[in-house]
């Protein structure tokens, strides 16, 4: 019986987009033919209990390493090879190619006949660094397939590979659960709870880090409020940039019009999208191209919820928007253009409805998890 070993650092309950990508794909593979080898999330009793409870709920086997970060060392490679043989796995899926797919030769010697490595935004950054380019080339030569999110990441990663490896690349983006993210997902209840009923709401769901552009949204608020005095920015998510963002809202004079919801439980996330009239995340590329958006699944989740989106032009973010149809792409970091697009949408209910409907249709046509999981099954 064909079985697959997933090797990854990016697996729930650790939060994040890559983690959600891998978990959703894993749930759609045949559970009896799947084993996950992952790092631990948090040290200490509380983190261990949370991880153990999550793992016990999964329909497939999850094996945790004691470390919080797997590296392609000899010891890690031997343990992965041991799991491969113990469970009779013949294929391996590296949840992120860099750096764990450097273990490919060891796993092939252990009996793996098919090895697939998935790339995200950070591999595109690796492709720009001389030493890391060499490691990507090794990964490309040793694996059967490298997957990519969209054209932006493909073109940059392919530049670091041999022509043969670049020719074996296959697109495999994350998907959206259209049954979970949908219009009518409970947004009215969130609005009522937060005291936002009847107010125009711009929602942003993301980690609070500089690349994502929550600061640009805050700087755009004076311009937005000049046209829509009752508008409010709802910032959903947590991260190291949170304190700076709160300070910026105060210094900009818009603190009363910015609500920080913090990290919300995953099951409540669709309702927070639904609380918005417009979704906006004007992400920007930083650090000379080393800090870049790989795709931006949040734009697609917003589209599935029926919202028009305003996206930044960082990396592969434009791949998640049909510019002019499901929303608009703006220069990352431009508060003026971000504000202008948001004001246009807030002032035109018919345009919001039309873009939201088109976004929902596009997700159903191209971005459903079931379609993408079938593609992964074929690759494995």
C-alpha cells in the first residue's frame, strides 16, 4: 500500500499560513496512508499538552521531534528514514523545501521512490543569496518535483535550479475551504459584539509584522475618514509589530477608528472576515527582496467570504487577485493609493457586491482545496 511521509516544521498547532496549507492538504489525503514527522511547537508543559491534544484529534499518525526546529542534520535524516521504513512509506512530501529537502538522498537510500518539495516565499529569497542558491540547486537535483505558489516565486526559484529541475516544477498553491469561508459566515454577530453595527469596516487578517502593511492602513485612515467619517479599521492577528501599530494609530490621531482584535480562534476567523465591507492588506517587499509575500491566502479567504480585496504588490500577492475584477493591487506601502481604493469601495455598494461575487466564483473555480489535494495526490 502506497504511504506518504510528510516532513515539516510547519504544522499546527503552530499558527501560520504554511501550517494551514499543510494541514488542509493532509486532511484530504487518505489518513491510513499518511504519517507526519514534525517539530514541536512550544517548549514546556502547556505547549506540550496543546500539541498532544491537537495530534490526538488527527485522523493520521503524527510523530513529534522534541526540538522546536528540525534541521537537515544526520540525526534528523536518520530518524526520518527510520519512520519511512517503520511505516512502509514510499513517498515523501517536504512541507517546505528549504532546508529540510536537503535530506532527500538519505530518504531515497532508505526506500523513498517519490520525493516532492514544496516552496513558499522564503525559497524565493534563498534564490537571491549565493550560498543558498547552491543549496536550492542541490534540492532541485535530488527531488522529483519542486512545487511553487505562483509565477513570481516560480521565476525566482527556477533561476537557481538546473534546467532539468526547473522543468520539473509544478504549481501547487494553498487552497480555500469554500464551505468554511463563505458569505453569511457570522460577520453581523462580530460587528454587534464589537459595537461596529452600521459602520463601514475595513478588515485586515494577518500576522502583525512590517511586511503585511497594517501600518500603511493606519496611515491611510485620515484620508479614509475624511470621506467616510464612521469607517473603522479592524486588525485581526497577533505578532511582534502589534505595539508599534498601536502607537502609530495613537500618533496618527486615528486610535478611536482602529480596533485590534488580537489572535482569534481559527473557527471564528470566517466571521471576522465577514465583519468587513472591504478586505485590505497592502503588503510590501522589504530587505532588498528577502522579505517578500509568497502568495497571500488571506486575499482568497476574503474573496470566498464575498469581500472585495485591496492587495499590495509584494511578491506573489497579485497572483491571489484578479486586478479590477475581485479587487485591486496597489503599490505596497502607498497609504494614498490604498486609501483611494478603499474609499471607492466603501462608497459604492454595487461595486463591492460585484467584486465580492466575482471573487467567490473564482475561488470555487480554481482555489478549492479538493482540486489542489487531487493534484498533490498525483504528484506523490
